[in-house]
């Protein structure tokens, strides 16, 4: 299933979350990965 298979309102939610991830999460994740660290609240261990 892709976002295109969802109803229009759910597609809008998926797209909004994707934009937020691109804007807020990815830059931080890249920085943390290069530094070799993970914030404690994001750690799965």
C-alpha cells in the first residue's frame, strides 16, 4: 500500500508528516550519525 492508495484526507496527513520529517528529523539524524551519537530518548536499548 502506498500513500496514493489512501483516502485524500489520510494522504494529506502522510504528506504533512513526510514534510515535517524532512524538515525537522533528517537534518538532526544526519548530524547525530556523523557524530556517532544517539539522543538517549531515541535509543532503543
